[in-house]
C-alpha cells in the first residue's frame, strides 16, 4: 500500500502544478475535462485527485484527458481507457459492478431497514 | 535519566491500573474503596509524570531517546517541539493513556460515594481498557526507547504538521475518543447491574451524561480544528476530503451525536435506554477501530504515520476482546432496558429515534466506504478507491432527512402530536423558509439544486428555533397553569448547538456550491478580477523564517470602489533540514467570504501560477462548529451535578 | 497480472526505423524496462539490467521515458547498453498505455505478448532473483 509513497520520490524533483495553459479554450469542454480529472485518483499521491496534484504523472493524465475530451470521446470512454491501463484504483468513484455491488447497495438497504424500523415503532405505538 | 524515569512511570501506571482492576474484582467494599483511591490517583500521577518526562525530553532535545530523534529537531520552535510529542504514534499513545487516566480519576472522584457496585464495575472496565493501552504502548510503541550512539541532531518532522491548529487537534480528538471509553465502561457496568428497579437505573444513565457530553463536545471541536488546518494548509480551499483518517474521527462523532440525544430521551421520558447502551459501546469501539485503521498503517494518508503490522494485530485483538465481551453482554442483558412503550413518529422522542437511526446508517455507510477497499484487496487482490464522489453521492442524501427532522424536533412536544396541528404550527416556518431561501439564492445570483437544498435546510432549522423561542416565550406566560408537557421546551444548550448546525450547513453549502476559482499565470504588476475584487500581484520576495526559506508574494486586494481591502502574502516554503516544501495559502476572512490565494510554480519570465478562490460564508462553518462546542459545554455544566446523582 | 501488451508505434533511439509493437513480443520472453537519465534509481538498477541481458541472455526492451536522446546516448555509452532496442517515449504516452506509475518500472512479457508481471521501482538484488525465477517459470509452462 505504501509503495505509492515511496515511489513518488523517483519522479523528477520538479514540482508542476495545474498550469493555466492546460485549460481548454472551449469552456464547455473544459468543464467536462475538469470534472473528469476531479474523479481520477493521483496514483502517486495520498488521497488526492489528479486535479489537485502536482505530480508529473498527474499532469500527463490531465493533458491526456483534455486531449481526449477535445477529440470528442465521451466521459465513459475516457474513464474506461484509464481503468484499462491503471486498474480500478484510479477511479475515485468506484464503478458499479459485481464486486462493488455491496458498496453501492448496502447503504440503501440500511436506509430501507431504518425506515421500516421507524414505521414499525410508529404502528405499534398506536396500539396502546 | 528523565527518559528512564518516564519509562519507569509507565510501568508504575501499569501497576496501578492492574491494582484497580484486581481490587474491583473483590467483594469487600471498604477495602476496594481504599485500594481504588490509591490506584486511581497513582495511575493519574504516574501517567502524567511519564507524559511530562517525554515533553521534557523533547524540550531539551534528548536525542538518546529514539522517539525524540525521529520526530524532533533542535531548530524547531519550542511550541512545535512540545506538540511533536503527540504528533507521532508513540507519544500520542502516552497522551491517550493520560487522558484515560484523567477520565478514570473523574469516574472515581465523582461517583465513588454513590451506587457501589456500579462504580466498581465501571472502574474495573476502565482499568481493563487502560491496561490494554498500557500494554500496547510498552510492548509495541514505547516512546522512551533509547538509541546508541546518540545522534547529533534529530530527523525533524514534517513541516506541514508544524502548525497551531494541528498542535491542539490531537489532544482534543483524544478527549473525544477516550471520553467514549467512560461511556463504554458505564454502559457495561449498567449491563452488569443486578438492580431491576427502573428508577435506580435511570440515575446510572445520568452518571454517563457529563462524560458523553465531554467526549462528544471535544470530538466536535477537535474535528473542526483538523478541518481548519486542512483548509488553510493543504491549499485547495477545501476543508473536508473524506480521507479515511477524517472518517475515523467522523464515525464515533456520528454515533456520539445519536448518543447525546438519546440520553436526553432517557432523562426526560425514561425511554431509549437500550439505544444508549448500544451507542455507548459502539462509539468507543469505533474510536478504537479508528485508531486501528490509522495506526496499523493499513491505510496510507497524511495522518497515517505509523507503519508496523504488529501494532495492528495487537489493536485488532484488543477490539475483538472488548467488542465480543461488551456486545455479548448487551445481547444477553439488555432486555430489561427495553422500552415499555413504542415511540411515536411525531413526537420529540420520535425525532430522536429517527436521528439515531439515520446517524447509524450514515456511520455504517462511511464505515463501508472506508473499509471496502481493504476487503476487496484482501479477497481479490484488486485495489479500488472509494473517494469523495462516493461519499458525496451516498452520505449527503441520507443526511438530508436527519436535518429536516432536526429542524422539526424542537417544535414537537415529548408526547404524541397531531399532524395537522404540526402543519398549522409550521405555517410561519414555511413562509420564513421561503423568504430566506429566495433571499440567499438571489444574493448568490445563480441557481444550483444542492445549494437550494442546503439553504432550505439552513432556513428550516433556523426558523423552527426562532418560532419555538417566540412561542415558548409567549406560551409559557399564558399557559403556565395548564399542562406544561404540551409546550415544547428547549434548553439554551440545545438552542445554541442547533443554531450552530444551521450555520454550519449554510457555510458548507455556500462555500462548496458557490465557490469561485481562478487559476492563472501572473507576472508581478499584473492584476485579475474575482467577484468584484481586483487582485494585484505587487511583488515577490525571498524571506527567511525561523527554520525555513520562503518565496513570498505580495498581493493587494481592492474592492469595487478601488479601496484597498487587504494585503495577502501567500508563501512557498522550503525547509532545508528535511528538504520539504510547503505552500502557505494567504486568506482574508470576513463574515461574507474568504479570499484565498495560493502561490504556485513559475519564474519571472513566464510568470507564476496563481490560484485565487472566492469562498463565500466559510467562516460560518467554524462559527457553527464553535456554537455546537459551546452548546455542548453549557449542557455539560447543566448536567454536571454530582450531588443530584447520589443514590 | 495478465494483460495484453498495448499497441503503439514509437521512434527508435539508434536508428530511424519506426518501432511497431505488433511485430514484437511474438517469439521470446521480453523484459520491458522504462528508464530515463534524469532518474537516479534508474542508474542504480542499471547494473542488474545489464546482468539480466548479458549474463542471463534475456531480451530487454528499453523505453526511454521523457528524456533527451543525446543525454541518453551518452548515458548508455557510459554505463553500457543492455537493450536490444531502445525506443523513445517523449511525451510519456507509452508510459500511460503501460500503466506506469513512475520510473523505473519493469515488465515481464511472455512469448504471446501478454504482460505477466510488473515491478515498480528499481531492480534490486532481491527483485533480480525474483525476475529470473519468474522468467524460468514462464519458460517451463
């Protein structure tokens, strides 16, 4: 787990940061691209999205995503592209699939169960 | 020498904790009190002594102590030498033990004259928990371990952690976590109790209140300080990142919130006792689980500075022991605490029940999100991330009904209320909400669904408090002779805390929905407009701090009328000792907004990357948290009355 | 980890031919090593890469990550060239295709063009042994 920490030092010791030059001219496309970069994990950082990160890999990915947005690829395709290369770990919002089923469904089951308990209480209270 | 004394003191603390545990197992009343007096005081004194010894070792930079060598440096300012004591794993365990001993002492001091078997049982559990942490410290995390040869200087520590908010953040959190240990001990002691008489048991629940309030109140402010630190130090204008370590403190807080409210129901209506017992147990278990997640190194993030699997296994075993014991006890013995009557939906106790259930659901969801990647990785080997987008889409919607109920709660009386009557009562609220919401949305000048929901919630909670206050004031006078029960009464503490929540929601909503951001490249002399402000990049200077060098930008901020508002000086620091660099954002705060500037990379030819944020109403988040804290303190004062508790 | 090698084209360092990934990874087990002259740990691992190539006779493809060709040529002249081909990844796109976190990074590709193992960080003595073991394992399959 911590190899991300250790290996960040293998990068160029030159700090990049979000460059205004990276932004796309078309503000609509830029908004889309920005949103995607906010949902992509910086792999060599600690719980940051690539939008927030100054790591070179994050910059490369930001550029790549903007390029793809400009070329007209839909969001889903871009997420898929990144996932194929770096694995699910790169998605900050876990995708809805078999292994993440419980992650997405359980909170709603909790919620329904909670509502059920409340109504049960309410109903039984009327019997007094 | 001092370090040896410190080490010896931990062993003595262990001895006293052991004495307390063993003596609490005995049957002879007089003997136990005598032993426990010595044990509780001895434990307090020696855990304090060992802690002071460690502080001393840090102040004099005694690098023969490995822990000091690892985490301090001679050039560090004195205050950060001291805060470095709990800025690392071993030292923070010592603080944890000290806080345990303090709470242990108070349990003994406040209640040793009342209900004997109950207090003895509480002290027994408290001693057991303390023993667990003492053994943990001595076996895996002794802060007084020596090294030889003695190094010339220390390894410093992360400059990002050299910060006043972060210096007091851990002690506040520990009061919270450890405070729940007292709740845990009381809960187990109540479950162990043989007394079947309801009245006597209710008094025991009252003993728990000041401790629970202390824990929850300090946890609240501790989390707030962590957030403030993240806000200005991490340089992204955000204050909550759903980092696993943040979650670790958020989960006990959620259950603590449910616990605080359930205790009110126990006091006023003698109901929800079972809930209190369970929530008290779970709050503490989650505090320890949080420690496990952070300290075992199983998660990696800014805070997770400990990486040693043996620690993780120890804590896990400890959790397993106290968890199995307390929960088994709960399932076996809690039946007699069941409510004789079911709670109605539309009543104050009903709103507390709904709050409990939602807090548990939110807590369970946060827990799921935090541990899910670990589960997936250990079963399939795949790594997944559960980040901010998940929590925002799951937790936020589930929280909304809780906040709606929270608004209406104060309007309800303790007994059943008619729905049409409630609607009629709420009519002025609806008008208030409508006007207030329109006003805020008009001010921000743009529509956003989340913004709208947030503002409505804020207005809803606020309006209910205002109108309840008004009706309380006029009704109490005219209806004094009539049944008081029907008048919804609210206490000052609740009023303040709930206003705090309303303001917190306002700040959270406005700053996340209506934040404005500019990221541009600027040369000195250039300027940029952000939301009616003109920001001029005046100059860039090199400065030298106590243990760092920095590039400091000078930015002048003018308002619409070209009047100078403020000068902002964001910095890029380099700490030559560890070759770390940090960005220090510069922030100008007023009641309406924060202006937040971060200095980025670049050079004089191309200019520098500058990030400017216009964050509306951020200060209300901190004011809100402060009000919740104050509400807690007031409630603590009102509830602390040992003479009333004597049986 | 079993994944098909990504398809890409690239310029080569020592001649003007284009490297086409489709034509490679077909016959032999190949070690793919991402490196750069600006990367300190790459220099540290270089002796092991050389040993893998010269002593163990493994085919090693070098992918020069975000670097300057002239510097790379000098670097290889100084330290020795263990690579059967060196290709250039100026923009880091090939790195992204391979899912590279940071360099150095080394992949074992089997004779059917599937990535079997990935090693993040410099090749150390321990990793050297691991790599040779894994390659033997693949050969015997």
